[in-house]
């Protein structure tokens, strides 16, 4: 497992009873997590100091309970990168801190190249990977079907002092966008995708991970440049093994561009403990 253990502004303080106690800068949050099935709290006293807690509803969704005064939004840093944090509906904060392991990997690969790398970031959300690749010197095309998430990504680029970097922001369905890029004969040296389990595009297009992911990866192989650098798939879909992502990459990207394919889990450490929270999977192809 690749563990995101280089954070200073984020940490898991404890986890038990289906919840994680987290520090985001100076703000302490409690959020549900289905992986935390054990009952024992390692540090019970730490749970007494909480700014906000997300309560999941049995009928779906949920709500935040604010226990102390706290800002509506605030910033945290990861190394030289900065991000805007805001408590959102369905427990999210706008950032997945475990993705830092992928940011580090992408930054290293891009910086080693003596050329400008063009990156396509699909299902790009609030732009963690966009910020990382821009910081490394890449040109990025950021695609997401949510206008609000694209606006948030622009904010993250700005607070990281990267707003002058060449980033193209697109609000669109990923299938439609990639098909247009094929017709335009536009290509990219690196592709990142973080597809949801289920979602809808800008005009109600339905996305289902198991049905649509292989087709999308095959489609994306047609917009890879002649010298591709990497192809990264992230997933939080329950029940999917990282080996599935490795198999898809071997059947598509690695057939046309012989390289190295790997897969695995990503996770977050708990401070003062040997416990690690598994947070998702990845599949990587690299030249």
C-alpha cells in the first residue's frame, strides 16, 4: 500500500465506530468512513475537541453539525501546494488527502522530462492533480461536468500561486470531450482519471463504472501522444480490485505503448499508531 505520510496540515487523529477524527489545518472534523468497522477508540479524549461532525442519514445524504465556531472555508498546504477546504454535502471537504501519493508520483515523472508535458485530467473534481501537474510544469486540460467543481479548481490554482500556468478548464461530459479531441486530433502525454462509481454528465448522461470504464480507457488511448509518459486511474468504487485496473491498462494502453503497469491501494496513516486507513485503489501505466 502507498501511504500518504508527508502531510503536515492534515492528519487522522483517531478512528472507530465507522468514523474518522481528522485535523484539517486548525479545524477538527468527524466524518463517516465505511472501512472503519472496529469499535475501539485509541485516543478517546481527542474526540472531545471537535469543530464539526457529519451525520449520515438512514434515508441517504446527511448533514453537518457544527459544535464550535469555525470558518466557512480555509486553506491547507501540502508541500508547495495549497487547497481551499469547505465542508460540503455528502461529507466531502473538496480534497482527498490520500491522493498526495499520486501527486508526488506525477510531479516526479513530469519534472524528469526535458519537454513540456500535456496532461488531460478527467473527472477532475476540485483539481488536486491539476494543481500538482501545473506545479511540475505541465500544461493541463481539466475536465469535469460540474461547473461548481471547476470554479473551485480555479481557486485552488490561484491559492497555489499557479494561476498564470497554462490550464484549460472544461465543463463537459468526459466521453463527449474525448470524442471531440479525437476528431480534432489533439493529443496528450499523460492522462489522469478519477471516475465515480455512478454519475451524470452535463446533459444527464449516465456513467456507471463497471460498464463505462473499459470503453473510456480505450477511447483515451486514441488521444495519447507518440511519446506518452503515464496513464493513471484512481477509483473509490466498492468491490473493485486494483488488479482490475491493471488488467484494463494491460488490455488497452500497454498493448499500444509497451511500458510498466502497476496497481495497488492508497491509504492514510493514523498519528501515534500503526493503524492505516485504506482509501482507494489505483492503476498506473508508465513509459
